[in-house]
C-alpha cells in the first residue's frame, strides 16, 4: 500500500500558496513542515494531508525533475530492512539506510533507495519496535 508520495518544486513559497488554496476544498491542509535543518538534503518539505496523516509532499529538498518520491507502508521493521537489501542487490543506490527518522515521529522507521532512474523509493514502518 502507498504511504505517501512527493515531488520536487522549484519555488517552495509559490507551491505552498498554490497547494494550500487548491487542496483546501478537499479538506487537505499542511500538517507538517520539515525545515532545512531537519533534512539531509538541506531543503524544505511540506506535508499535506488530513486526519493527522500527511500523505502528499512537496519540497525544494530534491532536484527538480528528479525528485519523485514514493513510500510504501510495511508492517514491520524487518520488511524495511529486507527492502533495502533487495533494492541494493538489484542495482539501487543507497539514499538512506534503514533506521529511525524521529523528526517525522518517534516510531518512523524507514529506508530510502534511488532506483536506476534516480527516483527516491522508500519503505516505511510506523509501528514501534
């Protein structure tokens, strides 16, 4: 199951204004802002969603045109680890080893891989260990 998707934008302020207005009728608002200090890439990411769950992300923290991000929700941390190992063995490039990302929430355990075209693919478990 998909957990969230995201992509890069060239102007985070312009995109913020656009998506805040465009998604408002759908009941989707900004639920999380990841600052440059919180990201490995040094950019800003905005998490839009509802019912406390951000599921649509835009940010200037990836290179525009190569910043597609897709995250798959999994049931346990062992599956995150297995995804990372299998993706590396299949020719993917490490973009974040399995581990906790507490800046998202305390139990956010994920791994990130760049596929052969540079797309950022993630497996994430939101459950405690």
